[in-house]
């Protein structure tokens, strides 16, 4: 649900339009994409859709801790998912702990950080991977998986997709997890929703 469809009155027909375009009776997961506009009204529409079995799960995306709390505290159906920038360089540990109080799952967008920070050649990830015959990318995904983070890695290449799925035949040790945890910079590699320029740009986008 984009900002331009925010508010109950716009969100209701938007959900119906999405069902029509998808040619399905229900949506597996419906998220509010940005924490701006009347996201309370949008969420009320999503709650109604959930109760009517038109949506199997509802949640939010890009909701920092303050915005997540602001919504989760007041709604009837707590957000089941918060989709956030989450990868080894920005691990979102504090947010994940906060979300557990509401039984909400952290979902990673950009688990590979689009290759930033020379991601796939990171010495720590490569060293850990050598112990298991795995790539840095597979180690990074396994790390998030063991932290109970939902993964949505993106690739257009079949072999990469297969590699991304091949992370269930090994398990990182506690020492491995601690070593990778040290990579966390606790900062974004993309953009901050506290940047007025970014917020203005998002508010002006029409979808």
C-alpha cells in the first residue's frame, strides 16, 4: 500500500484493485510500504480485509521503532511483519527485540545490501563460509535465518536462486554468529527516513 493510497477511503478500493489485478481471491501478505500519510486509516482497511479472508497476513514496511510502536500500540490486529533494511551490516537487533513483544516478525529487504561494502568478498563471511563449503552470500543468509528473520533475496539468475535456497544443510555455531554479529554498523547503507529530503520525495511519488 503506497502513500498515495493512504487512508481508509483510498485503501479499501486499492485492496480490491490489487485482488483484481492479481486475479486471486486473497493476498498472502499485504504491507503498508512507508510510514507516512494516514497509515492508521490504511491499516484499518487492511484489518477489515484480513477479517474478510481477503488477506492472509498484514504488516508494515520501513517502520522504524517509534513508528512501529505508534501503530502497534493502538491497532486491534498487531502487524505480523515489519519489512526493513536488514543485512549483516545493519542487523536491526534492537528493533527485532522490540517487535517480539507484539509477536511481529522482522523481514529483510536487501539481505545482500545490493553488494555494498564489497559484501560478497567480506573477509569474515568468506572465512566462515570456508568452514562449510559455502559462499559469503549463503553464510549471510544463514545468519539471518538463524536469527528468525524472514528472507527475500532478489536475483534474476537461476543459479543464484538455487544457491540462495541451498542454506538448509549447515548450521552456524554460536562462535560463528558472534563473529558475524561484529559486522553490524547499526546504520543504513541506503537512506534514512529521518532525512526531510527523502520524506518529501516519497510523499510526492504517485503510484
